[in-house]
C-alpha cells in the first residue's frame, strides 16, 4: 500500500506574471506604438490627399464634358447655391467622395476657364501634409496645371 500525505493539498508553484514582467510588456508596447503612430498618420494624410486629387480629376473631366464651346458650367458638380463640390447623398447625386473634414473642394468657373481648389482642413491635421508646403491648398485649372507640383499625380 502507498502512503499518501493528505495534509499538503497542492504544491506552492505560482503560475502567472509578476508586476515587473507586466510593466516590461506595457513599456515595449508603448515603444512600438510610439514608432508606428507617426507612420500611420502620414499614411492617412496621404490617402486623403489621393482621394482629393481623384475628386479634382473627376470634376475636371465633368467640366470638360459639360463645356458648350462658350463657357464652363459646374451645375452638375456643385451643391445648389454654392461653389463647393456636392458631397450630400440625400439627393442621390454625390460627386465628391473626399471627407469634408479633410478637404473642402470648391470650383470657380468663367467663360474661358476654371479653377478647382482643394483646401486642407486643420481640425483633422490634414494641413500637416508635407506636399502642400507652406500653403494649405491644391489647385487645378483648365490648362491641367496642378499646384503645388509636388502633390502631382
């Protein structure tokens, strides 16, 4: 017969992490997050700039399509009683897909030309876009000139 000592219920081995080990893991995660966040924000800024450039190109194609030989008309592109690109989905006619908290796109037309302007908004940090340089706008005109050139396609 095997003799068992029933007084010792279990061994005293601890299974888990100490506070120091947990602090080290949290510190490592903090360092990784601080390295990744700037890259992430630059990626978001770049993707929103690309979206604004795509909308500007779409507007340019629509303006050229609607040119009647005498003047440029932006009635199919802008909100009613405004010069801003239509982003309202309530009427089922959305022309611009760029978030208005990132860029506000306006169109100015004349009989001989047009200027499409995308203005970066500071509330979401879009003005931190390095391609914009000192200013906060990108412009495209009827001669297919994009300013600043660094933001080009």
